[in-house]
């Protein structure tokens, strides 16, 4: 079975870092990780995804110690 590079990144984040918790991947605040912008199985540099609030590093600054639920709520309110 072949998977795309974006799906491979998503699986790595999901399995290796976030223990299978989808919300944790979405709320990941490890913006220094080279894979961070690709974790949502979206290419961050396409016009369609460029303004996605979950792909903007600045939205995650200062949220390192918050739960995934809190992070998602905060970022969704920025839309």
C-alpha cells in the first residue's frame, strides 16, 4: 500500500508523538518541529491552505501548556 508523503507525516505525528489522539495532532504546539506545518495532511503553501488558522505558527505561541481542547477552542475563535 502506497501512501502520500503528507499522509506519512500525519501518521508519524499521530503514532509517534500524540499516541493516536487526533485532537492532540491538531493542537500540537511544537512549532519548532520540521513536520509541524504538514501535520494536518494539508500542504501549507498552497493558496487554499495558506490562511488556515491551524497552520499559522503565530496562533500557537504561548499555548504550550494548554490542553488540546483549550488550544483548539482558542484557535477556532481566531477565525
